[in-house]
C-alpha cells in the first residue's frame, strides 16, 4: 500500500485543501478530516454521496481537559510519552 500525506496548518486560506482519497481496485472513497463535507464513494464509475450529521461537541471533553491542565486545575491528559508514540505512528506512515 502506498501512502502519501502532507499536513500544513499555516497555509494561506486560498491554498487550503482538506481531502483524503483512498483508491482501490474497484473504486475510491474521498472525505474531509476537518471540514463537514459529504463522503464520496465511487464504484464502477458511479459516485454515491454519503452525508453524515456532524457530532456535536465531539472534541469538547478533550479540550476541557487541556484547558484545565493549562489552568493548573488537573493533570496533563496526554503525557509526553504518549505524544511521542503518536508522532512515531504518524511518521511511520511516511517512511519506508
């Protein structure tokens, strides 16, 4: 499997692109990571649009934990060791 990913969170708005496309032998699926857009499923030359309602407040619990940490109210919800493991995982996708 070939994987190619590029993340840049400080590009000019007119250069922003938020799209993941997975291509297989029978079709492809395209979706967004950060924007609420329909999922596009293409199979046998036909594209189906799948709309999923966004989850309300899905990120709020983690944001609250992070804010509490920076306000010295609670411990860090993600240790440096855990952060390192996540970065190693992300890096593993882009190396041979």
